[in-house]
C-alpha cells in the first residue's frame, strides 16, 4: 500500500511539474507574441505612412517634367523644392514633422536601375560612393521595393537605413521611366512589459544591428541567426540564445520578401531570466507541497491498510465463487452444443435413412399402378399414395438441407445469377402444373438484366418456395405478382398474392419450422418452405421478410446482393 502511495504521489508531482512548465511556456509565448504584435503594428503603421508619402511625391509635376523631357540637369534642383517637406533638416532634426517619417537622403534611378548621380552641392543627403552604388537595382522596379542600406560610422559602429524605391510612371505612356529612392532612419523600438527589456534590431547580411549590446555577443547571435534563416533552417522562426550573459528568446522575420534589394530580417529579443526564475520558484513550491503530501499519504496508508484487507479477502472469496460459476456455465454450454450437434446429426441421419424406404414404396406403387388388373377405384387411391410419396421426398430433402445449415456445413458457391430468366422459368412451371388453380401471374422488372450474387440452385429454391406459398394460400381466380427492382446495391424481389390476410398473432411465427398458416385447412405443405427460404437468403447475405398482410393481399420481400457489390443498405 505504501509503495502504491509513493508511486501515485511521485507521478502526481511529476505531472504537476510538467503542467506548470507547460503553462509557463504558454504564458511566455503569449506574452512574446503580444509584444511582437505591438511591434509589428507600429511598423505597419509607419510603413503605410511612408508608402503614402512616397506615392504622393512621385506624382509631383516638376519631377515628371524633368524626366519626360530628358532634362536630367533639372531633375535634382526640381526635386529639391518638391521634396523639401520630407527631407530631414540636419541642422534641426526635430523640426518639421515626425522624425521617423523624414528622409535622410534621396536619389533617382534611371530606366536601367542605375543611380542618376546628383550634381555637386545638391542637398540630397550625404552618402559615400560605395553606399550610393548599393542603391542601384538590376532593373527599374515596376512596384515599390523595400531594402536596407548598411553604413559604417567612424567609431567602428554601424547604422542601417531603411530604403524605399518608388517607381515613377509616365503620364503620357504609362510606362516606368525612373524610380525615386528615399532613405529613412529605422525605428529602434524597445518595450518593457512586466519590467522586461524587449529590443528589436535588423539582421542585414552577416551583421546584426542591435543597439545597446556587446559586440562579441552580437557576432555570436548574428551567426546563429544566419543559420536559422538559411535554406536548411527549421520551420519555426524563433530560438533560444544567450546574449550579454543572459538567455533570450530570439524571433526573426523577413522584412522585404521578394524585394530586388538584398534580404534583411527583423530581430526581436526577449529576456528569459525572469520567466525561468518564476518557473524555478513554482517548481520549488510544488516539491515542498509534494513532500508534505507524501508524508501525509504514508501515514494515511498505514491506517487504511488494515481496513482494506478485509474487503480484499472477501473479494478473493467472491472471485473463487465466480470462477466456479464460470466453469459450470462453460460445462453447460459444452453440453448444450453437444446436444445440438447430436440433434443435427439425428436429423441428417434420419433424412438419409428415410430416402430408401420412400423410394422403395414409390417403386412398388408405380408397379402396382401399371397393372392392368387394378380396378379404377383402387387406381385413384394408388395415384394419391404416389403423390404423397413425392411430398414425403420433399420433406426429407428440406430436412436434410436444414440439418446441413444447422451444422454449418452448407457453403454457398457464389456466382452471377440472372434473376429474371429464373423467375420466368419458375412461373412457367407453376402455370402448367396439373393441379394449378386459375390464377393470374404477373411479373414486373425495373432492370430485365439484373444480376445478383449467389448459387443458382439455392436462389431457385428460395423463389420456388415463395411462389408455392403464394399459390397455396391464394383464392380461386386470384393473382400472384412479382416485382423485381434494384435499390442501393441490392436486388429486391417482392412476391405478393391475393387471399386471406395472415392474422396479426400468427405473423411472428410464420418463419418458424413446421408452422402452418392455416392449421386444419386443406392446404398442401409441411411448414418448412418459408423457414428454409429465409435461411438460404441469409446465407446469401440477404434476408426475407413479410412486408405486409392486409385484406386480400399478402406480400413478402427477399433481397440479394447485386453481382460485384460488397454490400449495401437495406432495401
């Protein structure tokens, strides 16, 4: 008992620790994603504002006039006045609008994507020759392009400018004739949710630009980012890394996918020290509570062991009684099975033994009937006896077939059976029988070539029993109607006849063996036909049922699987 308590308590502690760790990771991920959403929202608003300003600038008439008239010497002087409201004032950076929406430089690209050099002394923003060359594109862009330009400062530090290349479309031809390239200072975002410092930077080329971090740590993190953003990187876009001696969650996302400019990634780092410290404290609290619970459980198990032993002993006694009862039930079941097997063998043996005397009796009666000296009155009696021997032969054959089915030895050799030719032949046989009553035979087929899966001789026996039942229980001048149709993967045959309705109390017994629907009446039969027909139908994978029996009309339905069908719904 104590071992059980120890195991359950240990398992509970382990599951609780795992649950706490999982919930802490989820909280951290939700906090991280919320912060990213805030940063992305600010960035999207800024990009939308910049895009709108660029779209307005490239429509300025003086810029269009200089480009369309090929007066490139007037391009930059004209642009200086047109772009005055967006250019950053180096003497007073905070004057005139939001600083993050003011450009640090601008250039124009020609129809080949190369930079159109500005004239000397033009107020277009200071760029080195190498930096200005990196503004060129393989071709003039047809849509707005977003890129980044890295520039090294004199003290060894670096900065990154956000570059937007906006195509300029001719008002006369509708073609792209140039592009305006504007450089903006990227937003350095820093948030402090719950006292944690979350920073963002830009990974451009082999270098990470993240203000406020140690250069060696930036170099290590930049190499990790290059691996994470490579072609063999994992599917997720975040990982854990150490920065400035502390663990951080690092998120990276491509800033300019599909751009003609070199790719750049936004990098957001999220410190994990505080979150891991909270998780450590929670684990310590769980272990302390678990130890107390373990001691209490051990003490309780000691007192409960004595009280639980008595029910366990009683359970052992009850189990022994149950095993004894099960053994008796299995013995009874074996005896019942043996009795059923003996009954089936008796029925089979009796059927075989009866065949010979019936055959001998019929032969003797046939010989007697062939005698010319037999009086007419006796001749009629002998003919009746011969007819009865045929009925006995039918009963014996049905009993033999039923005994084989009861013993499970009857197997159906499935093949393809055409139903309508079989029905037509049986109806012809019924109409030419010497004792056939004056009946109207009708047959209707939705598909004359319908084929079912079964063994033809047993299908014929099913239909023969149904037709004989319809004939025997019909009225003079009555009607027998057969309807053959296909329904949901099944071949269905409806056999209906006129005559007295089956009493409601007798309907549940009509498929029982030796049941006669009109006991005491002068109706031929021995009460095996419907039972035999239903058993054979079920061996074919179908069924036989009574559809209804109302005033002067009774109808049965038998269904078979269509040839080539593995199954179907009920008809």
